[in-house]
């Protein structure tokens, strides 16, 4: 979901987002639990890691460009296009990546440990699927399901925000207040 959200908004194309982040020498990274994908837009930097069933974003920016990057994040959060063509591209890329892990000892060991430490039933968001189950789930996933997930479960009623470093609260807080004001999910967290 996070990756697809950064692939275009009602007011910015995928390329415009990348170009603007490059111009600002900033990054916007996303990470989510349960989806398996991590990546980012813009220039270098670490992907974020989040717990299963969550979507998270991480920004790296200078003091003077942070407000502009927060505005980009606002567009990504509140008006994502979730483009079907990009969903199909991402799905193929993720399937290829999962297929490669079928024979990688470190990936197999990591998955086994995760499954052992999180013995949840298959219908629990915290369940760690086998590689074969991950492939089956990804093949069955549709863009409509992702759109439904965004519309029903994303909102500002539960979340965390941390800004670390040199920034101007007077410039950043109004943007964040505007971003989260009135944004509620249809279903409870």
C-alpha cells in the first residue's frame, strides 16, 4: 500500500514526486507490515520497518526543505491515485523477489524463525505465511483490495509521529495538523 501510494496523487505524478524530492535533496521512504515490500522515492536512505498491519513513512530532509517534503507526504497520504498499472508492475516484481527466496538459506531461516516466534492463525494479520502461501496470497491480491484497504482502514485516528533533528515547529506543525485533520478511517484500528 505505501509503495503504491507514492506512485502518484491527484495533484502529482510519480515522476513529479521523484523530481521534487530530488530537487529538495530529500527522501520519502515507506514501509509496512504484512506486505513484505519496502522502498522509497527520492535520493538514498534507509527504508522504514513497521509492525505487521501498519503503513509507515520516513522522511529525510534539511530544515529548509522539510515543510515542502511534508506537503508531498500530505498529498501521498490524503490523495493517492493507487494506479492499476503500477500495481501490476509491483505485483510482478514482488512475485519475482519471493520466487528467488525459495532457495536462499538465509531467507528460509529467517522465515522459519519468524513463523516460530509468531504462531498466529492464518486469518490473523500477524501470521507469517510460508513462502508458498506468500506467493499464493500475492497472486490472489487485487488492486481493488488495496483501494478498499486504503479507504476503510487508513486515517489519523491511530499513529505515531516523530521529528528528529533541526526543524521549525512553526512551519511544520500547521502542515501536519492540516494533513491529519478530519482524516478518519471507516473501520476502527
